C-alpha cells in the first residue's frame, strides 16, 4: 500500500438536520460517491475515515446497507475510526451494537482503523474517548509499531486522531488541547472532531484539519467539504474539494446566521445567570426544564440549553 484517500466527520443521518434546507441524506450520498470515485481515479489502495462517519450511533438499516454496498463496489479496504457520534457512552466496549460495529462484522473490506503498517510508513488511529484531550496533552501522540522489524525512525508516520485538537486556546470549560502543546513522533497528524479547517506546522510535524464532510450546522456554511489524497511513497498529500458539494447558500438559509448568533448570546447570558452561588446549589437542569415549560419552549431548544450547561460544568 502507498496511496490512501482520507475524509472525516461524515455525520450521515437519515433525517434532515434542523438547519439544512436541502435533502441532507441525498446530498450526502452524492458526495460520498464522489469521494469513492476520486479514490478510483487516483488508484488508491485504501480509504481512511477519521471518525464520525455517522451522526448517531445507529442509523437506518436501509441507508446503512446502501453505504456498505457503495464501499464494497469499489473492492478496496475502508478503514474507519470511532468518533464520539458513532459510539455509545464514549467507549468502544459499549459500542458493539452500533451501526459502525455492524459494518465491521458485515463487510470484510470495512475495518477498524487502528494500525496500518507498510515498508516505509505507519498510520495509527486514535479513537475518541472521554477526556482524550487531557491524555494527549500529558502523554503525547506516539506512533507505535506492530512489527518489531520496522524501524520507526525511517518511516513516515501519520496519526489520525478524533479529539478536540485546536489551533488556538478554546473555551476553558471545554476539554481541548492546542496543537503546539502536543508531543508526538508523527510527521503528519490528521485532526478530526473539531469541524474547523486549519494547517499548522511545529517541530517538523504538520497538524491538518480538513474540516467536516457533513455540515449539519449553519455555522459550518463556509466549509468546503474535502478529502485528502495521501501518497506515502512521495510523503505528500493533496487536498481535493468535492465538486458535488453544494454551496453554503444552497443548503442553509443564511439569513438565519445573525439570528443564530443572537440566540447563542442569549443562551450564554442565561447560563451565566445560573452560575450564582444560589443557583449552583439547586438542580440547574430542573430549573431549565421548568422555565422552558412555563414559556412553552420547544424540546429541541431546551436540550440545546442543557447541553451547553453540561459543557460548562
């Protein structure tokens, strides 16, 4: 093996995300077919998924079968990493009943992305789990060989990690690690989970986030879904934007961007008001639920507020 095609954060779901105005599953499948076709065009040896190919742990079996069939039609290995959306309880051991686990059992071509090792390269996947960012900051990202004969010092090493690895400091309440604070022996670190496009180099290591494939939220309207062609012989990569990906203005009502920013500010102000000593001694989630009931707030909005509070705890 020497050539791979990589994508990340697919977030397939059979239901239209609330902020999409097109047919999301239909648009997704068209993009995914183009991704697979690009692999054919460049004669790649295998496909790589950086995690969260699905938006929920279990998707519709009708679509799951279709996606598996699309992969099998190409006849090439498809290595997939667990992300937080494709797991249950943020743990592989409790995720054996998920759609992703099912694909590993159903298809010989779809495999768990842990270690891929060649004569001149090593690729290692680091799946998501709770507080992975703290472990990365403390212990680093280190590629390990599964073949004692391999000389890691001479090989091109690629780490594929599903964690909140950021280009700069993030909200202190949210677990994350800034790329410059990571010790690693990898030459290339492919970063999934953040849904932000950036490329940074430090101490001979390139940290690369190509952005998410799915675009479920209106805040992602500027992202151009892409894949990454990797050549381990030449030690090069090329970012390829998907021609079938629609413009943000075609899949989102961009007039709502300002409205969403105001909504987020109102939620943040509301959360801040709950941080008083008195409020902290009470059941904050219960308070939110009661307020939402009194004001006839939709369940989806109530859950969004509760999720934001949870991030700040």
